[in-house]
């Protein structure tokens, strides 16, 4: 009969198949005697796939939304260190907590900061005047970079993450649309089947009379 | 459900309850038990955190000021530096207050916290145990009832 593929049309830029909207159910099923079980099952499979993709993308989006502010903060910090090195001026506190603020004009004075030892525990430290910073890249990997390299690395990471986030959000919207189209298709095929059964039953009764 | 004259969670005349009510009570007890066990785990976590804080304070002590450390500026940015103040640490005491304490004071503070949690844990442990006993008693009664109803299907 008509075991047409559900996905035979275009895909969106990232390979998510587009769901075809079935305008004419009868034609799709191949005439008034078309089987509905197979198409219905295919639709259900497609809906399950869409839902799975939706869950994946939502997770990915959440991860990105968490990472991006972190990268921004780190980039901001590196830029700040760069500035300080270039200007050798006394700037604001690095941390919001109690850090020593001595407003001397001595350009060689190193920065003091309070840093986090533990969730509720902080200690004071002096930062050396160096142009090397260490970036934690995850997976037990930490590399040292010159300030400028660190800044450009962070900038590119940030851009990548933001682009990825944008793409993921687009994909999510696209998925929602396709999911709705699929559910509408399922409903229409099912209703058409119900109607057909009713007509057959009425025709059968009329014949018996 | 049939209430009792005692204020204990255990029903004294539990034998009067039918199976349905018994299973309801059992479900309720299970929920409470779950909740208490979760709280217990959370308290244990908090206690472990405070214990590690004590460790951290201890770390600051033996180090002399000149040792180079990597100072975290954000959670992925570290800058080399050294301790400027090896005698005081800053402790978050809650509601947005941060107090600069000496090492000894900070250690004492955390140890008090750990002790407080320990007493809470003990109390919680007792409560959990009592609930578990209630549960097993209830299950016994349920089984007895089940057997009873099976051997006397026409019991009125």
C-alpha cells in the first residue's frame, strides 16, 4: 500500500528534517482504501524523534547559557589585567568582597585581592606583576598564556559559544514547529480514518436493508 | 483513618484498620522516611563542607607568605601571586556578612558549626530509626491481616 516515507523533503541548515504537512489525507494514504496504521506509526516515530532532539537541544542550550557569563567574566578580568599592566594605574577592586584598597599613586604596587578558598572561606593574596595567566580549559587541563593570547582565546571562545547558542535557539524553534505539524498530521489522519469507518459502517447498513 | 489516644505516630489500635488504611499509613511513613533520609544526607554534606573549610584554614598556616600560589580570579582564570595575609581569613557568616577572623578564630567557628550539625544529625538519626521500627511493625500487622483475610474469605 502506501508506506510513504515521512521525511522526504528538505532539512534545515543543521540537518533536522522538515515535517511535511499533509494537505490531502486521502491522497497521502493512496485512495479511500489506504491503510492508516503504518503512516500513523511512522508519525509517532517521527514525533518521538523530534521530542528527543528537543530534549537534547534544551540541555545544550542550558549548558551554553551557563558557560557564556563565565567566559565573559574571565575575558573581562583578563582585559582588566592588561589595562593595569599597560597603564599601571590603580583600578577598582577585583572582587566585591573586602579587599585592601590603598589609594596610593605608586604605580608599582601589586594588586591585592581576596580569593575564594572554599564556599564560605576567603583569604587575601597579592598578585604578582606578570603578564602570564593560567586558563583552566576543563578536563584537568590548564595552560599558561600571555595576557594578549589569553584575551584573544577567550574572545574566540565567547564568539563561538554565542553563535552556538543562537543556532541552538533557532533549532529549538524550528523543532517546535515541526513537532506541531506532525501532531496535526497525526490528528488529521486519525480523524479521516474515523470518518471513513463511519461511512463504511453506514454504507454497510444501507446495503443490508 | 482511626486516630489513637496517644500522640505517637504509631497507631495503637492499628489492628482495627483494614488493609487499605494500613497501606495508606505505610505509604505515608515511607514518604516521611524518604524526606528524613534526604535531610540527613544534606546535613552530612554541609558538615563535610565545613570540615574541609577547617582543612583550608589549616593550609594557610604553615605556608610562609612568600610561597607562590595561583590565585583564582574567576573559575577558569588563575594568576600567580602570594599570600599577603597569612594570619587572617575572611569567613562568610551568612546574610551577606563577611568577617575577618584570625586563623584560630576561624577554626573555632567552623568546629562549632561541625559540632552543631553533628548533634542535629544524631537527633535525626534517632527519629529515622524510630520511623523504621514503626514501618516494620506496620508491615508485620499488614501481613498478619493479609493471611487472616486469605484464610477466612467470608469473614464479616
